[in-house]
């Protein structure tokens, strides 16, 4: 399908009030990636224009990375984290500024706040933490394609 055809399909869906997410990795996907509410590109084998056009860039060329990205980006968890931050800071900052507690306790409360939000972000997905830690310092894998191979 031509690039303008893909973008037209996204526009049609959006005209109905549907929020559209689209994944792609090639030059012909760039217009649709920009038009979509959420554009997702694969960095490993994707073209630069697709990566630049996307809102989300996957560092792995695996379909399961889409599921991981969706799971990480849940709106409810984000709202929970914001609520936790406002609660900790809304209570802690006034108490610390009025000198009702010593600065060391205020510092420990801030550490507890950040730790609680971090744990809430991971939730039951400890695999995310272990994958993140194990990927530090590792190069992003880039797949070499045979000459002439074109993806659409």
C-alpha cells in the first residue's frame, strides 16, 4: 500500500472518533505514523524517517515489544503514581518547612516516596526491572537484511 493510503486509513478511523495506534518501520509508514494518535516504530531495522515520525520507538524488533510497551504505559498506573507523589509531597513538604521534623526524616520521606512510585511502576512485572538492569551497557541489536529485501 502506498504511504498516502495508509495515512488515509488512519484518518478514516479517527473520523469515527477512534483513537489509532499504528506500528511501522519503513519510509512508506512515516505519514501514517505521524497521523496516528500513537505512532510506533522499530528502531533496530526501521528507517530513520520512521523512527523520527513515531511517538514510541521500540528498541527490539520483536512483536512482543508492542505488548510490553502497552503494559508499561497504562494510564491508571500513571495516575496512581501522580497521586502518590502529590500525597507524599503535599504532606511532607509542609511538615518539613515548618520544622516539625528534622531534615533527615524529610529526606527519608522523599526516598520512600520515590521508592514507592518506582515499585508501583513495576507492579507485578519484575521482568521489566531485570530486563532493564541486564540491558545496561548492551548494544541495541541491529539485524542485517539481505540486499534488495524491502519491508512494507
